[in-house]
């Protein structure tokens, strides 16, 4: 990842480890989430960024492995994003085939799979393929009375700050697919009693994100390029916005995992035909950060000879409807008494940086330590 040795960085491994361990062991929702251990959970898309952080969070909290199933066809995710003991337990069939014959019936499905960004869609045929797969997942959940939580996108939200009850519309094939998936889930909730929660993700960054490459979060892309000392293209559009002026409502993947698991501890939603307010949640921090600010935070983190190399350029012409700003209002999630833990981006970036510089060995050792402590506390 970096030509520079670890000792070139002003990072104290023990301090950073203690920071993460303390947040995990003292999580105010720890007991509520651990109560999910009686439930069988299937994570679809479990080897991607959010899915792998989610699986890891369950693992850290001592979740029984015989209650956990992971489905990922590995088009985008990687086995290496998971704790070592789980890497050979991934069912690599596509989501549709898995839902048609899951083998083990779960009590809950967390769907964070499928195509995860605008560049992964090129034709309406691909949208229909995604929706057809989703249809099968929904039918499975309805037939087996499975509680479902799934990832949608904040890209649907065109007004800032974005609220869950604002009108949304698609400006890309990716958004069209997600909107259709939302509407199908809502219809099944109203007509067939599907217990579902729709989570609109804002800009998520994390440790296990390298497989996303140029489609990764801007925070982590800038960090990767800095560690590798390769140029990072900072886009602008003449007459509209200067390079780095655009903003993102960013949130750490460990926080997203906590939010999803916490939502599953709440009573099942009971939507009415004239009120579906408890079905949709914004999953963001509610604080947009300018890209220039991100660069400054990374500059402060790295030594002088490992600073970001920024090359300003225009947004490529082939990218239509480029999103300049994202900003979500997470009041509904906070109104459930959810308590954010990972709100300081510089601290989260230190953790990610040390994990990458240590080739992930340090990260996985912390994860194993946390699981051991959780299992002891349960006993």
C-alpha cells in the first residue's frame, strides 16, 4: 500500500487500538445488539465494504457463527474483507439463486448487495436484471416471514438537507434501480406484511474498501493515493463549482454497521397506507464535509513526504448529473435513541491508515481480541 515504513508515521498503534476497543466494549447499544444472537441472520453482499464491516461487527460482539450466513457472488466484494474463519463460509451464488434455495432459513436478512454505484449500470436491461433479483429476495422474505433491512442510496435525494419524506426521483440508472427496489419493498410491506426497513446510505468510508478502487469513498481514495504517492484527480466544473468545493455527508462504515444492527433491535415497522414514515431511514452523519477539508485532514495525518498529490481537472464529460453535494438529516435515526460513536473523521482515518500500513494484520488482531472478550463476557 505504501513505500514508506510504519515508523515514518506519527501514529501510536496502542493508542489507536485502545480507542477502537474502548468504543466497541463500551458501546451503549452493545447489549441490545448482542440480544440478536438468538436470531439467525443472513448478510447478502457480505464481502463488500458495508457487508464485511457488518459481519465483522457481529463477530466482534460474539455473535454465534452457526447463526450467521453470508452470501456474496464476489463480483465486487472479497473474502479477505472478512475475519479469517468466515472466508470459506461464503455462499458465492448470485442473490437470486441463493434466495431460491438458501439452505438455511434465517430470521433476518440484511441486504447490502447488488451493484453499488452509478458506474455499475450501463443499460436498462441491467436495471431490470437487478430488479428481477430483488423480486426473488422479496418473495423469499414474504414467504418465510423474514425480517428485511436493505441498503438504498442517498443519491435519490435531490434536496439538501435530505429528509426521508421528501420526494425523490432517479437521475441515473443506478438510482432508478434503487427507487424501484424501495417501491417494491414498500408495496410488499403494505400488502403482504413484509417487515422491512429501507436505509438510504450517504457517503461511507471504511477499512475494507480497497476492492472498490476508483469507485471508493473520496476520503479513502485520497488516503490511498497519498500512501502510494500517486496523483488524485480533484474534479470541478467551470462556472459551476471549483475543484474540491463539492461536499459529502460522510460516515464511518463501523457506524453504519452499528446503525443497521440497532434498527433490527427496534420493534418491527407497522406502516399504514397513509403513513410509511417508519420504513425509511437516512444513514449519514448530517454534517457535509468539503473535499478540500478532507484533503486537509489527510495532510495533517501524514508525514511531509507522503502528502496528497492533487491534480485538478474537469468532471469527465461522460458523467451525467454529477452529484456536487450530499447532506442528509439523520433526525429519524437519532429519534430512536441511536447514539453515534464514530463521529470524528480524523480519528477514524488514523484507524484506517494504521490498518492499511500494517497490511491489515493489526486490524484483524484487534477484531479477534474483541471477539474473545465478548465471548468471555457472555459466559
